[in-house]
């Protein structure tokens, strides 16, 4: 069961994050580059996915995905070099 499905583009590169009950996956241009497996989402903002040296037009950058759970929800925030580009700002 998918809880969150975030798709965003940054400098022409597609970034997709899929979050289910037991894991989160980070795809860059359709390729799975990082995965996080856990039955417990963090209650504080935590870095759960990260890919370094992604070749963007403006140079190599890092993609980060942060996660934070609430009582009945899980929030995801996608960043490139700490700049929010998708998902909920947490």
C-alpha cells in the first residue's frame, strides 16, 4: 500500500519518491538509487534517503529525502542541496 508518491523535476531530471508502510524508495530518472526499510517512521524530521553526485545541468548535487511521522500520517520532503523542491515542507 503506497502512502506517498512524490514526483518532481529539477533541472530536467525526474525525481520520484514512493513511500509505503514498510519502506521508501528514491528514483532518479526511473532508476532506483536508494531505499530505506523500516516499520517505524521517525517522529522527528530525519534524513531517510540520500544520493550524492547527481549530475544536474548546474553541476553535481545531492538529493535528500526527509521523513517525519504524525499520529496518522507520514510527511516527506524532497530537497536538492538542502533546497526544498517537493513534498511537504517539514
